[in-house]
C-alpha cells in the first residue's frame, strides 16, 4: 500500500533535487549511533557541500546562543538555510531527505490515506511509540514499516521484532509529521476500540434485520468514541481536498472512502456497528430522522475547517442490503463561487457566456452528468449577477449551498411543493432572475417557459450528453418547438477533467502523441503549437500525476438560423452543424486545447468527454 512512497531518496525524479553527493556519505550506518544533534547535522551539510562555509558558520553562531529541545531537523529548518548550489531555502522536507540519504534509508512522506490506521495500535503501544519517537505506518504478516526521525537510534528494533515476529523496515520521516500522526492515528484507533466495546459489534448484515434497525440501542450516537471518529472523518476530508465522503456498510467491515479529484480512495475499514453509530451521529447533527433507516433521507450540515472557514455538507442516506449508506458532498464556499477563468472558461467561451446571461429574459440551460460542476457554474454565475438592483431567487432540491445574496427555496415533494409549484410561487415574488435546480418533467419545463415569457431570466440544469441534445430532450418531455424557439437563449454543456500535477508533470516527448490527439478530434486539426505534458506522479499528487480539476465547455447559442431547425422532429446532426457555425466548440475539441497547452492529458480527455461522431455532422458544414 505504501510501496510507491518507499523508494530510496533521490531515486524519485519528481521530488526535490538530491542534497549532496553520495560519495561523501559515511561508509556505514554503524559508524554513527544514538540521537543526532544540530552540530553533527550541520557538519554533514558542510561536508557534502550542501551549504557553504559561511552558511555553516552562521548556523553555529545562531544555535550556540541557547539550548533548544526541538529536534535538530526542526531547528535547522527554522533558520532559512540557503543551499550553496542555487540559493534555495532548505525546508524540513529537504533536510529530512538529506538525513535519509545519509542513513541509507528510504524517505517517506506520511500519507494518512495510505497508512494502515487500523493496525497501528496493534503493532505498537502509544507509550512505546512516543518514547522512541517512531510510528508504524504499514503492517504485514512478515514485515512492519516504521517511520523515524532518528535513523541511528536502533536499540529498540530487536525488541519489537521479537514481540511482533515481524521484520522491522525503517523509513525516515519528518519529526513534525511523526508527532502529528502519532497523536491522530492512535486517537483514531482508541476511538474505534472504545466504540466497539460500547456495543459497536452488532451484526447488521442483511436486509431482513435492516427493517428493525430502530430497535438497536447498543451504541449511542453521542458516545465519546463515535464523536471523535466523526470529527476525525471531517478533519481528514477537508485536509485531503475531498469532494465527497462515503460511509459504506459491507458484509464484514464497513468502508470509509473519499472522492478526491473525481477518484474514490479507500481511507479506513471499521466494524459495521461502529459505522452505523457514526451514521446515526451525523444524521443527528443534520436534523435527519435517526430512527428511520428504511427509506432515503436528505440533510445538510454546516461546520468549519481547520482555517476557520465555513464548509457546507449535503447529506444523502440510502438503505442497502448490509445497512444504511451515507454520502456527504462537501461544498467549500471559496471553491464553489469562482471567476470565469478559475472555472476553466476559454476567452472565446467566456465572452459568449457573459453576453448570454446578461439577457433580461429567456432560458439558459447547463447540462452534464452528476458531478460535472453544474452547481459551481450556476452559483458562480448567479453570484456575479446578484447585484443590489436585481432580485435573484432559486428553487432547489436540495439547496446545494447557502448563499446570502440569493433568496433560496427548498423543494419539498412530500408537501406537494416541487419545482413547478416553486417556480409558480417565485413568479409572485417579483424576481428578476430565477434558478431552477433541474428540469425533470413537462410541468417544470412549462413553468420555466412561462417565467421566461413573462420577462424573467431563468437558469436551470438538464441531463444530456452535449449541448444540442438539450433540444431533443425538451421535445421528448413534451415542450412544443415554437416555445423552445421563443424562450431558449443558449445551452452550456460541461465536464470536469483532472489537471496535471504542477510538481511532477514532464514535457511529453512522444512524437506520436500529437498525431493521436489529432486523430481523437478528427475532422478538426491542431493548427497551434503543441506543448503537451505527461503524468508522472509524486508525493504531492499521491503518485497519480494529477492534482485538481478544471472545466471544459461546449456553449451553444440560439441564433435565428438555429431556430429554423428546431422542429417537432429535429435533425440532431443539423443542429450540431448550425451550432458550430454559430461559434460552438464541441467538448472534445475544447478539451483538446487543454491537452495542447499542457493542462491535462489525452487519456483524461478521452475518459471524460462523450465520443460524438462529428464527421457525419460536418459533411455539409463547409
């Protein structure tokens, strides 16, 4: 599980340049023993020509003034030591890498998503780990990987190997990381153990038992261990930039998973009973019905991250064969409301989109699958339009994120208050701009059209693969073609694609890659310069090669020529041809520009955009 990060220091091309020349290292680790001190570390830096003589003298002068209980790596990192070769300041990671290379040991940057959290406490007690300043991070039947910041202090290894009957493999990590994760890992393990002892071993393993879950009182949602587990869950999710948290009951063990940059990562496995208690705790905080576990529920929670910023989470629970599954979607206000450039709009589409949403009345649709960024685009647009001179009102199911500059209403179908009824009500509230969460049926579409015809700008979402398909989707719902022509202003189709990690990406020197890209977007050709990069993988991106996501867009504007093609039985190819005459760039073509400028890769583009056969649509475009 941690093998990617355990390569010898200096062998990973994606990390910082090696510090020093290996030829000057000690001939043997046995030549040094015991804890390191700042004098020895500074001397090594000088001998290996990492720092200059003047810099060494400055270190000696600064550190000799007073004693410190700080680890030498931490102490030297605070001095802003300049590397002799390029003058770059050495941080604690650089110094830890140097120490690892001196000790002929791998360097490990601890990743909590890849550590064996469940086996930490079983492998070594907290008191023993704190006494020797070590932390077990991976445990297998034959071997135990232990992180240390004192690689020459090894008297404890023999004792651990005898007691655990496992071979100890040392890796060098930052003392700050070891101290932090020692506390967090053992606290987590302690919380799981406490929750399990409180009754979290109840076996909820089939649907027949699920019906009577309300009678299960074995583990209270307010149990101290459960509370700590939930706090840990959110803390880690915020730190790891997760967009979704999944609590999934399984037959034997429940699974905690985070979605990061669109990809799910398994974080932890916990007893099923503990997961049920965690779910109950979260539902309680979200004001959901804790006892009712037989039907789906929705809720929301507002909390704060480590920086003190408010974070909203939208909750959805669903009964499964092995218990209640809970998904939390995280909405960071700073990430939801973005500028056009931050959203990923090209200059071409940015100007056209801004002109589109400045209309006084009409309908603007945003299309795409779940998780494609439609909410972010709509909220960012509404935030820009919501001035003091206009009234912006929304009807959503559910409200994705509370925004003070909007008047937001929650649709409640159980009270016969759906989208259609919401729009009807909003039209009596003197709105200028209305946002409808989703057009799902003819009734909602009719009300959106009526709002547009009476002088309101309506923004909404629709589930289609591309922008021209929104026309056929509306006709399938039963909307007459003449009403589409009278109200629809434009359609924005979008996808989210992962962006290359800026820390490790490398220029793509494969001469065939440009030809592959050209083939993927045929019948178009790349006329500009190709500056593609390839994914490599480093510790910053968890060896994936990608970090963050950006949007790619397909913007269709409704021209008079386009309206002539909107009939009760429209030709989708003819719609696409006319859309491109009016300035529309298909999703794959927009993404190809991102590949060409080095933002993403061809593989990522092909996996996120629909394979539309544009050749047939373009036969008559010339």
